[in-house]
């Protein structure tokens, strides 16, 4: 699930099948770097990460040690490998509201 926060960040949330391990947010906003955006597990067992993105549309997936996952609650597009990418569309607010792309919020 993707939510837009009041502070301008985008909150990515995912309930990963299985237990433990690690989960990463991977997309065209970080050049598909598989480890640059680690997600944090909440007490409720879901994974979250807030990211500041400029207005626009971004393809993304979630990645653990073994698998790639789409966000079932987000729109999707076909990719060149015969599967799908999830898509988040960040709305335009104003020029001053647009932070640098892909900076994870700690």
C-alpha cells in the first residue's frame, strides 16, 4: 500500500509473506538498486518506508532475499520480462514542495 504523508513523503507499506528476513523497496527512483532502500518491520508485522519523491510516476517492486513482489493495492504496468511493476503517481504540489528524488526518510 502507498500513502501520501502530510510532510510530503510517500509511505510504502507491505505485508511480506513468510517471516523474518529483510525487505527492500526497489524502483526506477533508485535506479533499481536492490539494497539502497531497506524497509523497517513494524510491531504489527508489516514493512514500511517513507521516501521523498518528486512529482511524477514511478515503477517499483518489493524485494527480499529470494523474491520480487508487486504491491497488490497499487496500479501496475507490464515490464519487459513478462511480469509487472507496481506504479505510484506522486501528485504535483508546488515547486518548493518537491524534495530531491529518492531520499529515504529515517
